[in-house]
C-alpha cells in the first residue's frame, strides 16, 4: 500500500471504521491521486489561516458599520436600524465597535478588518475626528465609500459625506431651554461632559454655552467633569459636584445615560425640585424621563435615519456609482412638557411616538 500523508491516512482510517464496508483500496487510490492537490491546499491554509469564511460571494454587497461602543443605547439602535435596512436591501452588514467611548485604536482596527473583508462602503461614528483619517483615506483610496454618521471628521471632507445631527445647534436648543427654565435665579451651572476632545462632546458643550448666553470660563459654571457618556460616571460626577457646590441649580449633560446618573445623585441629595436637568439624545428612556419629570427637557436625534440612509447610500453607490457629499442634517427636536414661548418644542406624547428607542 502506498505511503500516505497524515491527512490522507486520517481520511482512510475514518472511511475504514465507518458502517460503509466498501473496500479500502479504491479510497486509498483516490487519496493518492488527490495528493498533488492536497499539498498546495494545506500549504495555503498553513500560510494564511482559515480565511475562506471571511470572503464574500462575488456578487455580495458588504456594508460595514463602525460605532463608538456596543453598549450605548444610541449606537445599539443605530446598529439595529442598519441591520434591518441591510436585510431589506439584500446586502450583508458587518458591524464593529470600539471597546469603549474614546477607543480610537479599536475603530481603526475595525475599519482595517472591513477593508480586508471586501466592504463596498463603511459607515463610521468616529470616536476622534482626526484619529481615523489615515485608515479612512486607505479605504477611500481602494474605492470604498466612507460616510460619517453622527460625528463629523476633521476636516469634514476626509469622508465622502456626513449624515448627522447638527450637534452644535442641538446644544444651543438645550442651553436656551435651560436658561428659560431657570427663570430669574442666578445660575450655578454644572456641566457633565462626555469624552475629552470628542467632536460631538465639544459641539454640544459649546452649543449649550451659546444657547445659555455665556462663554467658556464664565463664573456661572461652578464645575465640570467628564462622564464618557456613561450612567455610572454621570452619577459619580454629579455626586462630586454637589459635594463641592451644593447650590448647583442647573445641569448640562452630554447625553441621556449621563443624565440618568446625574438624576440619581440629585435625588439622593434631595434636590430634585431645586435643579433643572437637561440632556440630548431622544431615546425612549430619555423621553420617558422627561414625561416623569426627572429631566426637564431633552433634544431628540434620529440615529435610525442616519443608519438607514447610510446603508441606502452604499447600495446606491454600488449600483450606480453615485456618491453623496457634504453634510446632511438628519434633524433635532426639543422635547419637553413644559414649553416656553419663542422656543419651538414637541411634547413627550410626540416624542414617544417618534423616538428611536
């Protein structure tokens, strides 16, 4: 009997021990005939690893989505909307995310993986507007459509287009409301920011100050802390600020998870009637908090629109070669049940019917 390579011998032994009692010789002969094909195949596996599973069918359209995190409800809903639209369009969605809000390296690695997977378009919510420029350029140089969602790159034309909220104007709405809600009281403002250097965080922060009618460094701001947009960090930050400044009467929060944490601290301090708490996001839970009186107002975004339009744009690009360009504003609405004249808003009934949560 001819000498067999290990893979051939295992195959032969398996055949011999099965319930099929066919003679062993024909199979051995076939294995010997296949040896010239097996050796190169094994060499390829050894060299490149089991990569076949990541390849796409020749006519399969792959859309990549890279969000800031996998746990923030805003990005969870964005991913779900993208997946639903991909299914509707008959394309494949591959979703990746940073390990935490601010994980720029994780996003770069995710884009690299999507390039290797053969994505035709990549939708990304950059953790850092300049941190992904290199890998975005690499993708675009390969003919991949790249669209920023929710967060613009710096410069904005580093991507083909941006589908997002105008976060500065969203902050302005939040600031205008907070100022009106405070009435004639002297402001003692606490600012619960997101991630240091984050583009969205900066736009919202600066927009709030403009809407509130003050500038950076104004003594009305008694304290500020970063929360990374997380509930637990929001609570800790608010506890620290209330301890240092118990007379705080108005609070800016970068998003609703941070606002939820802030409310817990305010409630524990027995100050829910003394503090105007505002936020941005417009998720179902956040709108419900407005209805329940925990948050005075929130500014609703539309991440489902961002994701859906993003997937559609990639499909259209593949089919027609057309690329979107520039900034496409997906809108924002102030949500409150205590409106003020001259400041357009929607109530929580409308908010719950139109929110993304």
